C-alpha cells in the first residue's frame, strides 16, 4: 500500500511554455500533498503544501503565480510550471500524506525531471 | 525555525564496513522518519521512530531515537553496494510540514 505515482517521469520543454505534473495516490486518500524541488546532490526543498479543496500554502520565496498547484480530489494534485525558464529545470517530487498511520508519514512519488531548453 | 543537522554529508566506504549516520536538532520532534533515495527516484520511507530511546531494526539497519527526541542515528552493519544512496532524516512536529535534513550521500564500494 501507500503508492504514489507521478506523471510524466521526465519532460523537456521550450522556454516560455507551461508544464503540468500530476501526482496521484493510488491506494489511499491523501488529505495533504506536498511538492518538493530537488537540485542535483541536494536535499529536498519544500515548495508548497496543498490540502484537498483548498488553496495551497507556499513556502517563502516560491512564486505562487509561477507554480500553480491544484488539489481537486483526495487522490490527485497537479503542479503547473507556467512560462518555464531554464532555471526552473529541476527534479520535482510530490508526496502524499493521509490517514494511513497515526504518524505524519509522507509517501513520495518517483519524481519528475523537468528540463527547460 | 526547526533544523535537522545530518552528518556526515558524504561517506564512501568499502563493502563490509559498518557506518553510522547522525541526525541532530535542538528541537523536539513527535516522530522522526528515515528515508533512502536512489538517483532519479523519490525517497522511500525506511522507518518511523516515535518514542524517546526507541530502537528499530530493519535487517542490517538499526535506527535509534534519542531519549529527548531531538536526535536520531542510523547504523548500517556490513554495508553492501546496494545500500548506496542518499539517506534523509525528517522530523515531524504537530501539523507543520516535515523538516528534512540535508542528507547523507553514502557510497559503498565493492
């Protein structure tokens, strides 16, 4: 149990275009989903926290108009990188938490590698 | 701001050696989780420790939560090349997002 999928696993796009990344909890309902960004050989950087049916809470320094997050159902959250630029190239990882255990455990997706040309 | 300091940042050892990774904070956590991440993949949850002083074993991996729930350690016995990866500790406190350490990158050489 506790499987989280992400799609696509990698994407290459031109500068100025928008890219949507999907995060799905496959076998549980995720009341909260998290979006992280990871640069090479570094740890995870939390971008935003989203709760189903409400607006996402963005971390300081993360542009909410650039990184649009939608958590419309208990099994799906999407991250849209709008007007992508080469500096947005990174590994984006989502995680999901829910009533799986009594602890605040998060289960991570496999990540999406975004390359902006 | 809660911080988790992980050490060492990098570790390269020979197959068969033992190693310990440390995760320290000045803050108290309700629980602490250890993850392992391989290149190009998402982190995978290894264990959650909750009680001060708790010790959990997962095959050759031993996890310990400090008595004051401010620190934790991961000990690997007889490391194997398959243990290579980025090890992350993460602390949970109430309803705030998990606080992640910067990770320990382990390389086990055959």
